[in-house]
């Protein structure tokens, strides 16, 4: 049995990727898994850069503990360390050096210095390196079975009952890589209303912790109340409904700024459509754009470009099953684990 430590930087969107890797690895290897809180505490970008350079070169324990918040470590030595997210990356490197054990970093957008870890597992984004292992989809905890189970639990615990097929809308927010205009958000609201009027399917809508109250207020003003079966406006009354809303959906629409939500929709096995800003620059160096483009090319999603006279889309095809087996085999070979 292999002892695996997941370093959790207190970001749900990141730790689920580490857990997803563990789920796939556990299909071929007996594992004992521990989760350890570990994150860099420094907020200043300049100070972070200095600390990372110093620790990468000298691995000073005093500097590591002065700049990081780390929970109690399990007894014994780990056989593998895993993390995902920029605030745990330095802890992964430092603890790997301390315990002389392999380390895997799981991410799709973070710039990772070459040869920092045993492997970096990520979707292909146009660059190949010896330490990269490519995966078809970012890891997530959601599967078709878990989405179906969440649907059943939701229907038992809530008085809301669907009267027919449902659409689900997952909303993020503008980011540095994907910028939505106010017109884009109004176009999304128009799409919700228009599709509901045309086919009668009501919507399940949830925003995220990044969305903010101003955008939520705009959407609530623009979307017809009768078009909505249930909605979670996260800034006002957060509920964890993503898995259940995916399980209840016949079609899923996701704003393309959130790789996590886009990944979860695909992993749920539901037909998924990414909503793209009208002025999106088709720059392949933009990792969010490249990820969405590759998902579409591989049949996992369809796309709607806002502001282009949104057509009523045909039902997207059910995405093919996500197969990580090749990447897991490559990882176990690299770790020299006899699966």
C-alpha cells in the first residue's frame, strides 16, 4: 500500500483536482490517503517571488515555516505528494525535498519551472516537456454516478420538483484571461429567457464565489423569474448545488472563464456548452481558450459565441467517457510502481 499526501491550499477548485488524481490512481494501486493543509501565506507578489527563489535554491526550513501555514503532518514518510494550485506549489517542492519522495503537481494554467517535480499532469496546451504527463480533462471529483446520486438526494431533500427536462447554467465571472462585458451578461440572460420561451425548459442557475453581488443583481433583473426552477445567488445565500444541478440537467451551459466548472460539467456526462465572450481573442497562448478549444475538438463540448445572434442550439452530443488510464499508466511507470 502506498501512502499519499494531498497538500490542500484551502481552494476547493484546486484540491478536487488532487482528489480526482487519487481516485484514478486508486483504480490500479492500493492507497492510504491523507490531506494536509499547506499554503504560502505571503500576499505581495514581489515577496512571493523572492521567497520562491530562495526556497528553490536552498530549502531552508526556517524560511519555509516562516512563510507557510502547514497543518500537522501524518506519521511516517509519504510515498507520494500531490498538490494543485499556486499557493501549495512551493510546499510541494519543499516537502518533496525534505522527505526525498516523488511529487506530482496537477494544474492546467499555472506556470511551473521545469524539473520542479516528478511529473506535472495537465491538459496539452501546445508545449511539450519531459516532466509533463498530459490528461484529456482536468481531474475532478464529479462522475456521472456521483452526479446521479446528488440528483436523487436533492429531490428527496427539496420541495422543488421539475416538470420536464431542465437546463443548468453555471456562472463564474470575468477573469484576467476571459473578459465578459456587460452586454455579454445581458446576452446570457436573453438566452435563458429565449430558450425557456421556445421549448419550455426551466433553468437551474448557480453563480460562484467569484461572481459578486453586482453581477448577480444584473442577472436577477434581466432573467424572467418563471424561467428559473431554482437558483443559487452565491453572494447572498450560498449553497453547494453544483453536483446536484448537473445531475438534474439535460443540458449544461457554462461561462468559459471557469475551467473547474467546465470540467465538472463534462465529467458529469451531461451535454455541455461553453459560453464565450463576444470579443474573445482567439489566442492559443491563452490557456483558458486553448483548453476550451481542445474540449470542443475532442467532442466533449460545443460552444456559443455571445453577441453573434445566439441560435437555439441543437442538443449537444453526450460527451465521450473520460479515459485517464494512459496518463495513470505513464505516471506509475515514472514512479516505478508495479501496478
